């Protein structure tokens, strides 16, 4: 009897020691990571971000808005006026939000948030409004509508990360495609007013370094939550169910966390340099032991974020410069021989090359373009912008080289 009790006791002690030892082993491999990235900027008082989201989600007659976007010149004036009448309140709220400070409140998608298609649909509604003004010959109001749209979507990006950059990017690309045909019709006063508004927009743009910092902060916070959540799994005997889960549970996390933060800081340092001087940062070898890209984004993804950011900055500068050129032509009767005749402006500089935008007057027209993602002047030859990536040959003209709408 004593032997039986002793054997049962020894078995229980062995089980308890095994359970405790396994739990301690898992716990020791999963200390909660601590990161010291720059703090997120504080939200402004009276933050209008929720008002922006209500505008994005509030577009009425969504199917008709998408349908007219596929028609030449966004359909007839009557078709445009129909969707504009249905969205009069949304358009009013868009204008109301433009003068208010706004910054992203949460960095990750939540159920019920507007989708990418909602953002693009609001851009299409604003294009329809601008096209209606054009059809009525009110070029100044058409330009104001386009600049209102750019201002709105810049606010969507402010304080955000890669998620918000995607929303911003898909929205403004169609705006960039729609606006160039308007520019030659503007009066000098309208062009000057539009240029001043774009100048203000460019002066307050959301910095690339903060965009990347926010994105890395989201990734590392998610990693932090995952590690904290599995630290006590051993005591619960919650065993891994796959090779990846086994690696994630048993690998020591401290060196992985340190490598991830160092990687993020190296990218933030690169973001402080002009685009042509930036270097891609190698993915940390320590993180290759877990699924690639699971802790932080891989270099190709970060490089795409940088290229998209620089693309929208370049396009806004192209529009600003084109407006300055049109104002000059309307007052002087000709386009300037060079951009220097327009005076100095940091927004005549191509963010892709860190040199002046390429400008060549051609009588009653002009060539104006950015060197594009390879930072090299390829003679104005465009590239398919759907293939946007660092090093992509080809230049960025005033009119995007995308699938053209019916004309």
C-alpha cells in the first residue's frame, strides 16, 4: 500500500514538475517585448476624423456613382446632377470638414469602417461634381472641387499608416487622371488661387518618416500582443498545433524583438533622406527563423509604401507647377522659357530625383514630368503606373499613364 501511495505521489510530483518546467520554459522564451519607437503625435483637439469617415461612408446611390465613372466624361450633365442631388448633404459635410483639424484615431481596420471602395466612390462623386461644373463652363468652381478633394484625402492620410495610405492612393489616382484637361481653360486668377491652395496643402503634408513610424508601431504592437498572449500557454498546456506555431512559441523572443526594432529604426533613418539617396534595408536574419514578414513588413512592402508616398507627392507638385505655368501664360501670353521665370519654390523640385521637374515649353503647350521611381530622366517616356515600384523605368507625366477612360 505504501509503495502504491509512494508511486502515485512520485508520479504526481513528476507531472507537476514537468508541467511547471514546461510552463516556465515557454514563459522564459516569451518575455513581453518593449519598444522605444517615437511616440505617436497627439490627436488634435476637436478632431474631425470621425466626420471624415461619415462622409466617406455616406455616399448615396453608390451604384450610379460607380456606373457614371465608367462613362465618357462621367456621363451626361443630367446623370451627374442626379447623383449630386442625392449626395447634397454629403458634399456639404465634406466642405465643412475641410477647415477642421483631423488625424487618424485608430490604426487598424475595424468592422464597420469604410472600405477601399467607399473612399474611391467619394473621389468619383467629387469628380462628377467637378465635371458638371466643367460642362457648365464654370472652370474656377471645377478647380475648387478638385482641390477640395485633394484636401479631403490628405486629411484621411494625416496620422495614418499603410492602411490609410492605400485608401489615399486609390482615391487620388482617379483625381490625378481627371484634372489635367481642365488646366488650359482656367483664368489667371483661378490658376493662381488653385496654386496657392495646393502650396498650402504641400506645406502641411504628412511626413514619410511619421507614416513609416506609425506602420512599424502597429506591426510591433501586434507582435507585442501575440508574445504576451502566449507567454502563459505552457501553464495552460496549450500545445502548438503546427510547425510555425511551434517555432513561434519556442524561439526566444528578446533577440527577435531587438532585431525588429533595429530594422524599423533603419527604415526611419532612410526616410529622412531624399528618395534617390534612400537604400533598402535588409530583412533581419534573426526574423527569417519565423514566417517572413510576420513580425514586421518585408523590404519590398516598405519600398512600395515609400514609392506610393513619393508618387502622390510628385503628382501634387506636377499639378502645382502646371497651375503656375497656366497663370503665367494667361498674364504674359506665353509659357516661360524655364521654371526659374516663375521664381523659387520647393515644389518645383521632383521628389523622385531631388532635382527640378523636367519642363520643356513647346509653343502653345509644354512637356512637364517627374523622373519617376528610377530617379532617371527617360525622355518623358511614361511607364504603366499600375506597376509602380522602386527602380521602375519611365517618367511620370502630368497625365497619368493608366487605362484611359472612354473619350
